[in-house]
């Protein structure tokens, strides 16, 4: 009898241990990254916009942690996304401009792979833009589910059937079509009038609603608010009506850094922003309806600044204004690289506003730490700022940007390498032999070049740039 009681006790201990392990697994935090394309720092009403309306994003900001010094690793879509996925400065691997441009390297470990190795179910929906063939797409780089993520950088239309594409493009070849767009796969079935932002939102909600036996890591990477500028008619009408209540003084276009749009007065773009904001609201509701909101880290951010600049004489449509920040997409001035970054849901902090200088290359190590997960063995440039989030403290941070593929006509930016150390930010326009230095604590809008009066500091920062470029064999 004693033996039976002893064996029963052992069984109960083992059973309880297994239950505890199972409960611990269930309590692991979920993560959902909500990534917007081409959204500028001031494109939110919580960041000062009087034209755009973003109540759901603003609510997440008020309830979570709102970063005021968040940057991207590059002011263009593809290399910025490379930074998010790998935790590396894109220039380290010749992105953009190298022979492997746009490809996740074989020795790179994506953020999806890092979470999958920790037992997470992984999901990706939307714009991937990294690699021409399926070998480099989400389903083969750490994501259990991939919807619409491939080589495409933009839709031909935001209304179904979205992109037609060609066989040549899908296989990394030049298309004979003058206006060929890469296919957005996985969305072939749809209905007339279906809007891409809504479709991707619904696909993500379907994933949230399904039964989960593991914690999940999900990315909803909207194609919006990238061009082409297209939105639903009722929203366009709303913002055209609102425009009549606003007044703007001065010229719409200023000749600086090419041509710069000075006003937020594009009704279609405003409607696209509201669609993205509505998307976040629906995602948050789905998480709350499933009892997941308080156990899910929500990350809201953009891949770079808004499209506000073009080369002199270029007639491309400009979507927004990043003022008072200087310039926009394509430029390493603040308007091109400073972005909204909000962490909400399961995130708590001692402070609502966070002053930590950070880059999207920090996202992978930070989220792994916030979820108490193991880091892969690798050498990356990103650092964890988890302690900064928990304690509202700051860590010293030096950041480098390298832009070896200027687009003088498209967005008006030039070849340069930039370093920010503390409050000082130095630009080395190496092909023009021009140097600019700004003290962001006194000159956050980069209006007063102080390079000539700080020659020792200029020399020191340029040496750091030279050493970094040699170390990573950066292309020029």
C-alpha cells in the first residue's frame, strides 16, 4: 500500500511539473509587428498633424511606450527591411548596391527564424521586398505562413486584383512589359472593389482568431502608404472636404534638397493613412476579443520617412511633408530616417515617452529579450534596449548609415555616409568632398552646418566612418 501511495505521489509531481511547463509555454508573450510603408514621423495626429487622422495609433501611443528618437537603418524600403529582419546595418552586406542586393544572405538569421527557433509559430503578411525568388521569401526564411510576401515592392493597384506580374519578373528576369509589376502572391482570389490594406488586415485577423498551441510572432507589413496613391472614395471625399477648412501660406514646393513638399494637403494620402489606422484598430480588437491583448507585444513603426522630396525638375507626385524635419524618403537627414516607434499591448514602462536613440536593427535583440528568449549565435549591429523600455533609461548609442546608391532625379538624395554619436551628426558626401555637421540638441532640423568650427570633431567622426567602411568592405 505504501508503495502504491509513493508511486502515486511521484506521478502527481511529474504531472504537475508537466502542467507547469505547459502553462509557462502558454504565458510566453506573443509579438505582432505592424509595419507601415513610407509613413513619415509627423504623419500622425499624435505627432502634430492637423490634416491626417490616426485615433487608433494615437491610443496605442498613449497606452504604450512612444519613442522620440527612433530611426531606421536606411531611408529606403528594401535596405530598411533588411535591417529589421537581420539586425545588421544594410551597408555591411552591400545593401543596397552590391551583387546580392535585396537578398537575405545564407548566413543571416531573420527575426522570424530567431523566434521560430524558440518554439514560436511565425506569420508574415504583406510587403517583403527581399529577394527575387522564393528561396529568399518568408516561407523559406523562418515564417510558417506567408501571405503576399515576395519580391514586389509596391502594388500596381490597391484594388483587387492588385498586381498582374509576368513570368519573367517572378523568376528574377527583366520583363518585356514597360509597366510590369511583380506579382503579389496568395491574393489571387478576391472581389471587385476589395482594398489591399483591408485584405491584409483580414488575413492577419484570421491568423489571430485561429487556435494557437504555441506563442506566435507575426508581422503585418502593409504596402500602404506607398505609391500609387489610391484609396476608398468615401475617405477621399472626407479629406477633400476637410481640406476646404484648412489654409496654407507660401509655396507648396520649396527648392531645398531637390524639391521639398511643404504641406500635408494630399487627400488621397490622408485617406490611405486612415485605412492603415483603421487596420490597427481592427487588429487590436481581434487581440482583445481573443484575450490576447495583454500578452501580446505590439510594435508600430514605419520603414522610413515620408515621400516629400524629388530631384529638380522631376514631376513625380509627392505624398506628404515631413517638416519641420529636413527632407524625406531617400535622404539621411532626419525627415528620411526618423520614424514613429510605439510599443504597446503587453509592454509596460516607468515612462510613456522614451528618449532612447534606437534603430530598427535593434528590434530583433530587443524583442527576444522582452520575451525572455535565447538569442542566436551571430554577429549583428543591433543592440537590445529592453532595459531602456522597462526602466525608461537611456543607453549611449552610435549609429551609422551608408547610402552608396543615390537617386538624384527620383528623390534628390546624394551619395553619403552618416554617423550620429551623441547629439552630433556628421554627413560625409564622399563623392562631392562635402562635409556637414549638426548638433541635434540645438539644431534638430539640421539648418546650421557647424563643420568649419569643429574641425577636430569632424576629423574624429570621419575616421570612425573610414574605419567602419574598411571593416565591412562597404561599397561606394
